[in-house]
C-alpha cells in the first residue's frame, strides 16, 4: 500500500495531528520511567527512599489511570467528538506538568502519586487519537492508518533519550517544565490542524450506558481485551520499567561501557540510551505490524508475533545473558510487541467499526491494565527473588494464553464478521 493513498482519501492533516497529539501525550505519560532513579535520589536526600514495590507503584499509577481514563475518553469521543475531548485532556496534562515543576523542591511521595494520576490523561490519548484518525478512512486502510496514528508511542523513546540528560544538566524538575511547554505548543498545532470527520464520512452514534454494557457482554470484546493486554500491556509495561530493569541488573556493565566508549560517567543517562534503543523498535514497527496484518491477516500475524515473544521471554528467564545479549533480546521483544499492537488494531475496526470510539477505550483500558500488571509483577519479582526470572515466566505464560485464545476464535471470526469486512482476517 502506497502512502500516497492516504492523501487521496481521508484527511491527512488530521492524521498528522493525531500522530503528534499521541506522540507528545505518550512522552508525558511515560515521563516518570526514565526519571524514577533521579526522583528517588532526591527523595533519599530528604530522608525517604522508595523500595521496589513503591517504585513499581509510582510507575504503575499513570498506566493504571490511563487505562481507566481510556474508557472514559472513549465514551466522550462518541458523545462530544474526538477534538473537544482531546483539548480538555491535553489541558489537564499541561496543568499537571506545571504543578510537578513548581512542587518539585519539596515534593513528597504522595504528591508524586497525584502527578502520576494526572499524567494518566496523557495515556488516555490513545482512545482519542486512533478513532479520530480512523474515522476518516475506509476499512482497507485501517491497519496502516491506525498504525501510523498509534506510532505516536515513539514519544517514550524521546523520553529515554533526552529526559535523563536534561535531568543531569538542569535537574529532574526541569523535565516537567520542558514537557509542559512542548505540550502547549502541540495543543495549539492540534487546535488548527485536527478536524472531526463529517457526517458524510463518519456518522457519530452516541450510545446510552446500556449500550456500553451490551458491548461488554460481547465475548469478542474480551478476546480483544486479552490480546491487547498482552501486546500493548507488554510494550508500555516494559517501556516504563526499562530503566529500573537495566539499573538493577546491568548497572556495572553500563558504567564500564560508558567510561570506555562514551566517556560518560552518569550511568542513568546510558540506561536511558539503551532503553530508548529497545523501545524504539516497538514504537517504530507498530505501523509495520498493521501493514503486515493488512496483507496476511491479523490472526496469522498475531500467531507469528506472539510466538516470537514467548521464545524471547523464555530466553530472558532461563539464560544468564550478558549485557549486550540482554539488549538484543529486549529489542526483539519490543519489536514483536509493537507489531502485535498494529495487528490487533487491524482487526478491531473490522469487528466493531460502528463502535470504534468506545471499543478503542475498552480495549485500550485492557492494554493499560496489562501494563500495570507487568510493572507490578516485575517489581514483585525483583523484591522477592532479587531478579526477573519469575517476571519473564509469568509474561511468557500470559502470551501463551493469548495464542490459545486466537486458536479458539479464528474459525468463527473468519466465517462470520471477517467474511463481510472487506479486509483480510
């Protein structure tokens, strides 16, 4: 599929605006991940040190809040339209970032949890940006379009590249200030670029609460919840926990590498660089996964991506990997998770095209819940066993359950709504 087709159909300024909105929102949503070590040092200097469980909780709160708010914003998209919903959510995030900057000097752990909660509105952008872009385009382009809009999760890569360095130069509170200013610029650009799809292209269909409950009683909703809890939950969970994982497991290796090659003594910055490399794979390849699913079918592509993830998780659990071996494995895990994300959302519009707003919220919520579970699982694994073998085993087992689920539904999907969708299933 040529990208020129996206200019001939739909509305490319809205697609670009949705990408930018999601990209910068994702940056804000995952901001605590690359800063958690610096924040903990600041708290320690004032007599409080986060343990493994408290660190995991701080990283999990924005993911959990984003998961729940995705459902709420998905409902608002159906009722008020994606643009109005987006403008309100972006404003809340900007206010949260300014609060974090001005309160940083004497900030407490409970205040950090409050900031994490506010950043959840950035994570909920998923439920706005994807339907806003998807409403403009026909079924045969949904995998690619939603993959492009969803590639805004590359924002977490920018976090890991620049947040630790900004924190080193000017202090970690300055990252909140930079984030607030950038978010405000994106808000203005979005205001002028984005448009809700007209009735001639997409007819909004607001529903009552009973209609939402009816969708939740549909078994396919829960299958998609499972698949996305594994793929996106894995991606966002690993992305948020990446720096903690690298610092706990390979701090001495990164320090030696920095001193000998980068002439950089700050191991936290180096952890950010390698974390960004791994996360970049998942962010960049999401639209590739959507395009592959458009060509070979979402079901078959999920078999491939999930199967790869199981093998890689088992390697991480049982093989004592050297530092660069672990980076390669994490790179491949994130790459497959990103492509699986694109594949899941090649299928969703075919099954729930008339309810894409609320369904994006429901499924996105499941993805966030999956990420929350992964972060807490890895925090528990480190605290209980001083390592991550148990965490990788549990994640691999959940992926195997998802593969089994695909086997259970594939025939029914292909012979019912899949046969009428106009796309490869």
